[in-house]
C-alpha cells in the first residue's frame, strides 16, 4: 500500500491525539472523532505521573494477595465484583496466569524499548510548541514500617538493574514533605521522574493539532469501522460516514467494541481508577506515593489530586461513592494539613488493562485499520511515544522494533 494521505483517529485521549499529531507531522490530513471530546476519559482524571522508571505490568508476582483481599475487604486497593460475569472471569484467569516471575520478566523486557523513548517523546512535543509543563521533581514514597520500605526499595533497585531510568535513596529528614503525618515512619526518594496536569496537557495537544489544520469532531459516537481495498470508513450513530486511507482505533477500555471485528483477540478489561482534589496548607512540592495503600498524590492547580484503587467493572458503570471514600479513608491518616471538607472533582476513569500487561499497538487484520491502547496505568506515560511509533508504522508499513511485541493480533 502506498503511503497514506489521510487518517481518522477514533478517540481523543492522550494516545489518540498523540497519534493524530504525529501523523499530521508526517504530512497526513487527520480527523479525530470522540464521543465526548479531548481528555474526556482516563486522560483527564489520572494522577499525571510521567514515570518511565516505574512502568511495569500490573500482574506482578504476588499480586494474587490483593485479589484475595478484595473478596473480604470492601476497602481493598483492588475491587473485583462478586457477580456472574464470564468475560471478566476469563480475563482474570489469564491475568492470574501472568502473576509469576518468568512472565513478569518477559513483560518487563518487552516494555523496556518503549519506556526508553518516553523522555525524548515528551521533549519533542515541547520543542514543537506543546507548552503544558512537564515538571521534573523527586517523588516521595511513604511507609508505615521499615519492612515495607525495604521491600519496595528492593523492587525499585530491581527495576534500575533492568535498565529503567530510576534512582532511589532514603528520604532525608530535611527533605521530608510537611504533608506527611507521623504515621509515615519511613520514606524513600525516587528520582528521574516527572509529572503534569493531564487535562491541560491533552487539551494543549488538541489545540496544537487543530492549529496545524487537524479536525476534531466532538460528540460523535462511532458504531462501526469498515475497510476496502482503497479506503477505510467509519460510521457514526447519526448515520454519517467518514472515509480516509487509514483508521486508528484509540478508544481505551472500549477498544474491543470496534476492534474485535478486525482480529483483536487479546482481552481488554476496564481497570477503573478514582481521583479527587483537596486543598491544604502543607502541600508537597512533588508527588507522593503510598505503596501499601496503593494511593498516589500529585500537586494539582494549587491543591492536591489524590488517586487510587483498581476496580474491575464495566467502563460505562457509574461512579461508586463507596470506592471513592475508601481511597480517602486509606490516605487520610498519612497526610496532615489537608482540608478534607474541600473534596471536589470526584472522578472515575477506565484504564484499559490487558491480561499479559502489554499495550496493543499496530495493524489489525486489515492494512487500513490500526489499534492503539491497552496501556493500563501507563497511558499518560507511554501515550506520546505510542503515537510516534505507530505513526511511523502507518507511514512506512513496518512496525518499529519498540512495538513489535505489542501486535494487536496476538492472543
């Protein structure tokens, strides 16, 4: 197939817009379609962590203990509903099959090439006018026991030994954030990472894309995608048709709805995360992480965004206020100087989780239809790199080495 001249990207999150922007840079005429608009899904309410050094599969060795805890503890970091849901059970069986050291090592090795391109991918966007700041700052991890701190440090040192760009040191008393309460008795400082305001970043990316001549169709729900020998077509629920040389599906946790017809077999489960914002008079200068509680905190517009939990429910199910409160309950004893009455921006978003822990990036069963998704908790980190690498495959016809392992047609 000759080099495409036009493209339609379905999905206006960080992955879809990064792909659209890079295709535009390659000279294609690009239209982005989204059922709501830019940053309407998981790209808005996440913690905004740009942490290539921390990218790892969710199905880590020993993660089964969180699944067991979820069955008896409604406040557990992982929530699995007790109900008849065969697709979820099938996903969880495959997911559990990857909770061993051999599979974890294989997945980490496959993720290494793309994680090494993360910093350069963000630098390229900045150099081309994406002005939303990406702030380099030390991360602080807090613990209630020396044993928990030592175990997490060992994990980070293992990541460093594998080639991840990460540094770890004991938190010095002079660097201890005033936001930490006395319940946090041990701390680690993690270097080499950054953070951003995810909504601002994605909206800025959308603005740059439109300034370059791209079109974004808000409020348009795509119900089907078709491909022929010379073009691909998307059909919206209002009956309208759009045609281009190629179509890229970047719909996050909803990816199987459109991509299943085109050979996507690997399961994609919504791993829903919750966040909210609070004010305080002792806000940290950088992100905080509480690994025991699986809760993260990020400076956000003069306040603090707090995010956590992993909830295996459908992407369209409503926010569960009990899950939101469980996040607040878990972190409340660990922070001080927080005005909990200011809690606002309550949000739930669906992160697209694959059972093998690898993203889905590349060509589907037609050479005119591509998929980009399945990044799990790392969509904001890997989104710009994904867009650049997938755009290269679409233009050249060959997948870059960094994404060969993420073939959407794998099982």
